C-alpha cells in the first residue's frame, strides 16, 4: 500500500509540475509539452495533480478536451478505486 501511495504522490506531483512547465513555456513561446502527454499523465494516476495544475496555473482551462477529460479521468479513477478496494463489513 505504501508503494502505491508513493506512486500516486509522485505521479500527481509530476503532473502538476509538467502542467506548470507547459504554462511557463506557453508564455515564453517555447517548445510545448504535447497535450497527449498531459492527458497520459492524468490517466496514469495524476488526474488530481493535473486538475490542481490547471486551476493553479490557469492552464488549458479553455480547452474542452481538458475541462471535460481530466475530471472524467478522475471520476473513473475514483470509481475504479472504490470498486477495487476491499469493503469492510459492519
């Protein structure tokens, strides 16, 4: 369980940092991180970090693909975690 939580913390931190880096590059008209990579990071478990990065850096908030896609990925991940987590019987 500790390894999984470490993975989630890492991938979410990376997703948020990459979102911030892409915004930095966008402002300076430099090479950009492909949208596919940003969405892949979200799909690999970094949806919370990506969503936080979108809000914090005001990045990709006008792109329908991100406004709908990242919360959808997060919803699917939460649903999968709920289904896959062993239930405690009261």
